C-alpha cells in the first residue's frame, strides 16, 4: 500500500486539479489508518481548486471527505483504553492530584491556565502573513505569564502543604484581543483568523508535528472553546500582593523586530526591566 500512496502522490503533483486522484489518495491514507493525512489531502485539494479555478471540490470529492469524517465519529467508550491524555488537561490534573494525596508526600499543587508564551507558536505566520490562524474563535482565555507562575512557586515552598492553587492572568481575553495587543507592540497590523479544526490539524502536520502532537493541539483548542481556561483567580494578588501580569505586559517584552523575524521568548534582562518599570508606576 505504501507504493500505491507514493504513486498517487506523484500523480497528484503532476495533475493537482485531478480530483479522482485526490479521492484515491484520501482513501489510501484512510485505509492505512492515517486519518489526519487523509484530511490534509482534502484541504490541499480544496485550496488548489479555489486558487487555480475559483471552484469548490466536486460532490464526489466532498462525499469522500464526509464519509471519512463520519467513520471517525464513534460512540463514547468504543475506543479501547479510551482517548489519549494529550490535550486532556483537566483529567490529567485530577489524576496527578489523586496520586499525590494518596502518597501522603507533602506537596502543593500549582495549576496554571493557558500560558501567554503559547502565542509564540504562531510566530512564523505573524511574521510572514500578519495573521494568527487558529480554531479558537470567541474562546475566552485567562492567559497567564510564566513569571507569575515562577513567583508563586517560589513563595509556596513552606506553609502551603495540601493546597491547590489555580493561577491565571488578570482577565479572560480572546485571540482577537491578542492580535490587537501585538499590533500595537509590533507596529504592524496583526489579525486573528478562525479556521476549521481539521485545517489546523493538517497545517500542524505539514509543519512537521508528529500526529499525536497535532491531534493533541486540536483537543486543546476544542477545550478552550468550551471555556476550560476562562476562569480567573485572585491567587497572584493574594500570595504576591500585586496584580498579575497582563497580556499587554507580556507583549511589551517582545522586541519590535518580531515584525520582521521569528519571535524569541522574552529574555531575562527585558523581564527585569519591565518589572522595574511596573514597580516605579
């Protein structure tokens, strides 16, 4: 079957508008158990037809794609062993907490919301297109700065045994808000564009992500849309006696050169400078 896949891929490269070959390749990948790659082939075909001819895939090609998705919809509990833990943040956190409590080892559980540094995943698309592509339209996310996590961790070494703290940013924001803050800091317009879940998974695979990672990222995005990271807490204010860093604070640590080059995480010097500026205010 591997030879058949290679042959079909070669045919599609030579005649990218031939939908019959596209459908055959989708079925081949599906037969090999590589659903993510099959989905990717469909979206590549659809994009090529739109770009070259200004048309959508034919009814036959759409039917092949719909059948692929329908076969993947299994009733809950039919998968042996259940779904993987990748992306199942809440379940994993509860399991870890149960293990720690059962062990009777002195411990403090620090749970964090969605990290602001996750935005750096979109650095290349921001640099090249000025856009953030993600399937999280409208999701409210209480993004947290890792400096707050580190400060709380350092403070809870003694006297907090048995407690669980959920650490969040000061407010729940959307990726539209993220784009607005980055536009102000980088001096160029950054736009958020919502995309289908399948397209995001296909893009991650094309970028070289392993299948387990691409599917896991997709699950994280679905949970964000369900509101799993929308809750804000007063943990930073209570323990550190100051306001948590906002996304605007985080964005200001990014160099303006990010508009023309890859993002790099905030360095320690810029972080210290920002902290000094905050205290002065």
